[in-house]
């Protein structure tokens, strides 16, 4: 009995090279940019993203909203917040909302803002040094190409 042959899978020799190059670029970003925050300031990439999100919202936000902005689950953000509140100098504050004891509002503390003030100049320099390997036009072109690789959020 003959079996049907599977259709050949289209193959582009550039595809594996593209994926490996993206992995290597991510590793380089981690080494040149992210590790600076961890080594010099003891702050992970996730905590940095969380603090930057809160910095843009002076009145704070709900835990659910913060989780969505940071791109993690509510349980994950809750653990991050607990750890950031437990530090000697808490980076965030979580307070119950008036009128609804179940709802909590998260804000960045003065210590959190001070940490960002210390960290950001060196961080931005490293980001500019990394991106500066490309011209502004090349940066725009790369952004457009990478955007095509990323999934688009579903319309609601």
C-alpha cells in the first residue's frame, strides 16, 4: 500500500540565520544594557519596566492595569510588587481604594523615582550606543521589519 507523500516544506536558508542573529542580538542587548541595571542597581528588567510604567502614571493604577501594561499576569505582578515593597527602601506603594476595599492602587514611591533618576542616564547612554551602530534611517527600517515579526493585538 502506498502512502501519500507529504508536501515539501518550503525552506529558505536565510530563515535559520535570521533567527540565530535575532537571538544573538537579544543576548548582546542583555549583556550591554540589561546587565548594567542588574549589576549596578540590583534591578531586573521586569522591575525596571514596572517602574517606568508607574513613572508615566503619577496617580498610579490598579494591579490589573499594571499587569497589562507590563505584559505579565496578575499573579506575577503581585509577586513583583511584594518584593519591591519589602525592600529597605520600598520602590512602590500599594493602597486600598476608597469605596472598594478589594481594589488596590499602585504608585511609584520617592525611592523608586530616585532610583530611576540614578539609573536612567547610564541606561539611555547604553541604549544610544547600541542603536548608534545603525543610522537613524536604518533604525527606522529595522523597527518596521521587526514589527512585521511581532504578533498584533487582537481588536476588541
